[in-house]
C-alpha cells in the first residue's frame, strides 16, 4: 500500500536522513517522495488551516445545492399523449419531479421516462404539485379542467397550459379557476418532430395571465420558464390575443398547406428539388399531429376562419392570373391579325369569361406551338 505523508506532519517526528534522500536510480516507491524544504514545512500548519478556511466555501456550495433543490418543481402533466410525453422528458432532464395523468393508462410509458403516472387524478392532486400543466387536446380542455378536483390542490397552485391557441385556454382558466390559483399561458412553438434534436432558438410564447405577488409565486413562474430558457428557446412574452393573431397567419396556414399537400399524396421522385423536399417535410411534420390538434387551431382561434378565406381567395386569384395569361395567348393565336383590323372574333365566344381555360379538342386543333 502506498502511503503519503500526512498533512498533519508538523506534529510527526522528522524522518531519518536516509529515508529523506533515497539512493539515485532506485525504483523504490520512496524515491518519488521529495520532502518539502524546511521553510515549507513550517507552513504545514497553514495547510491544515486552509482546509478549515475551505469550510465556508463548502458551506456555500451546500447552500447553492439547497438553492438548486428549492428551484426544483413538482410538475403534474394532465394529458400524457404525444406532447405531454415530449415535455415530460425535458422536465425530468432538468431535475424536476414529474407526475402525469391521462384518460388512457400510460403507466408503462411513464415509468422508463422517470414519470410517476396516476390513473386517478385525485391521487395526483393529493401529491400537491407546484404546477399543473394542461397538455390535452384543445377541444377537450374545458371538460378536462372542469373535472379536476381543485379542492385537493394547494391553494396557490400554478396552472400552465401549452395549447396551440391561447385566448381560449386563458378565458377558460379565468372562468373555472378560483382567484387564488396562478395562471401562466404558454405555447412552445415546436413539437416532437421539430424539437426532437434541440430547442435552441425555437420560440416559447408566454403570457403571465395572473401571478400572485409573493416572491415564492414569482420565483415558481421563473423556475418553470427557466426550463425553456436553459434549453435555449427564444423567450417571447406577448398577450394571448397577439399570439392568436400571429399564429393564425403562420401556424394555421402552415398546417393547412401541409394537410392540403397530404391530400395530394405527394411522393418522392428521383429528381426532387430542394423546394419539393421542403414540401415533403412539411407534410411529414403536419401529418404527425392529430386531426384534433388541427381542428382546434381552426375552431378555437377566431382569426383562423379569416385566414382560410384569404387562402381560398389567394388560390382563386392565382388561377385567374394563370388563365388570364392563357386567354391572351389563345386570343393571339386565334385572331392574330384579324383582331388588329377590328374584324369579328367568332371563336372568342368559346373562351369562358370566368377565366377557366378553354381547352381545344384535337379536332379543333389550334396549331402546334
Ligand atoms: P392532441 O391530439 O392535441 O391531444 C392529445 C391529448 O389530449 C392526449 O393526452 C389525450 O389523452 C388528451 N385527450 C384527447 N381527448 C380527450 C378527452 N376527451 N378527454 C381527456 N383527454 C383527452 O395531441 P398532442 O400533440 O398530444 O397535443 C397536446 C396539446 O399540446 C394540444 O393542446 C396541442 O395544441 C399542444 N401542442 C402540441 C404541439 C405538437 O407539436 N404536438 C406543439 C405545441 C403545443 P389520452 O392520450 O389519454 O387519450
């Protein structure tokens, strides 16, 4: 066994000179030991003291540990489907205690994720989570919220939602939850597909709808938002109304285009362009979300209908533009010079006024160009 000189050696007897200066070229382990010069030896006592002096730092690190522990939350996820599970992994990764409850039994899914699953929501609420996070489908949110046994929760529990629409859950929360509960509405603008590798620079929209003034309640919101901030999300604070306006013009349009393209059953080809690859990716991204989610984007965002109408108009206008050009080309081919001379246009009657193309039959043959 190799033993090293004790740092308490100030009190130990001085080693014999032979042991202090081993023979040259000796491979004996003692040859690695070089005694400190006498002046250093006098500081041995100081070395002992320096360990004492380290105590406050140790104490500090323990305090930091305790502080870190105090920032850990007990988060209960209601709705442990696709998105609930995706978020749970991150919450666990950040050291928070995660509980879950869902309509279906997800015990076997929850366990390997380090999540405690409660089939009975009463049992979950009796754990007194700091945060109740709603991750149910948009259309079931109200019934799920109304079915929670609020009386079993601590009085100032923080309610958070991650719904893809924001004014709707905000209003439901304000209607259903007693004043003593805090409310934070959020929308992580990414999903299990787009955020599977990293959340870096992906936006988290949040609105602190109702947060009590006590430090502990303010800190709790901060600790929750910190999860996303530490993951590198772009933190965007805005009202739920602003969110819905922006989201209808961006997210709803994206999902709608993805679903239209899905109906076209696009297939990969040997000559895919980059643009086409993007479309295929869009279909893949949107098709992996449930139809409930898409329907919720439409049904519970009052701006969505307007966007759908704009999309319709845009498509019609584009068709008109195309057919308008075609109309001109056909006219030139049909009447050419005769039009210039102001003669009759017998064939023009065949071109419909609404811009729908008149496609010549083979027998009518408009020429080959
Ligand atoms: P979803 O189809 O919108 O919701 C599925 C979840 O809702 C499941 O947990 C399901 O529970 C629950 N649920 C559905 N109908 C229910 C009912 N009648 N009663 C009780 N629970 C019901 O799919 P999701 O992708 O998991 O989304 C969950 C929430 O996250 C939605 O509000 C969505 O807007 C939001 N979000 C999703 C994404 C995304 O990329 N997926 C991104 C941001 C935000 P069971 O599984 O137990 O049936």
